[in-house]
C-alpha cells in the first residue's frame, strides 16, 4: 500500500467535497404545500432562501393553520435539500458511507 498515493486520493476527495458543497449551496429546491398556497425555496446547504404565501390563506382567525403550512413547507424544502446533498455526496464518495458527510 502506497501511503503517498493514499494521501493524494484523500486530498482529491476533500477538494471534490468542497467543490460539491459550493455547488450545492448554489442549487435550489422548492416545496409547495397547501395546494400551492405556501412555497418555500431552500438550497442544498439546507438554508431557506424564500417563502411565498398566497394572501388568500392569510386568515387572522386561523393563524395556526398558516403556521402549520409554513412549518410543513420549510420541513419539506429542507428535506429535499438534504436529499439532494446526500445524493451528490454519494456520487463523490462512491457510496462509501464516510461518517460526517
């Protein structure tokens, strides 16, 4: 086993991971809930970038419904972003299942 070759491979993988993380931060996913009444956009890094709310769903007498729609939309968008990131990392690592990635 060539230790130098192994170190080079590790450095290449690390550089690839950094590049993939930067690319994921630039990619977005969109989640729509409540029949399209609330739309959340997040990136592959898990950051919520925007939330759109249809004014028709804003009811001062039922704030809990709107809160639940927003929460559901955020959760779905973040999950989609994480799934996208996991897929990209799996491509990079070849499915090795490296902890922390």
